[in-house]
C-alpha cells in the first residue's frame, strides 16, 4: 500500500486554552503536592510515617504518586528489593498508589510486613 492511498491524518485536537489564572492555580497546586510528597518521603525515610497506613489509606496528594517511588523512600528498600516485591504482588512499577486495587493494597502491605 503506497502512502498516497492512505487517508489523510486527522488534525490533533488541542487542549482548551487556559487563562493565566488557571495556569497559575495549577502550578501552585502542583508545587504544593510536590512539597508535601517530599516531606512524606523524608518522614518515611526517618521512620516517622508508616508505609502500611499510607498504602491502605492514602491521602489525596499521594494518589497520583508511583508506588515504586514511595517504596524507595522506605528504609532498607532499594531498587532491587522494591522490584522483587512489586513483581511478587503482580504490580507494575508505573502503577500509582491511587490506581491500586484493594487486593493489590492488602497483598503489598502483607508482603512489606514480613
């Protein structure tokens, strides 16, 4: 099939334009979420926050964070151990905390408690 017989490409639909106020609000919200996540990771690293509670009842600002990244913040968990845990629980490394099913949450927590 030659390229001349293909149908023309559809024009990409652009996202609606945002006003400056909307963009600044989104930027402020994103910065706040990043700051809160950084604090949370420090608390996990220092042992002030429990990963089990975080996985079972995640706060809203953690819902879109990757499970892999949050587990890396836990003491004694490096890339290899985190990957092993995720593989054994059948969880993709790119999965977000909010995207975990109840089965995945409970299986992950029980695996981390061992």
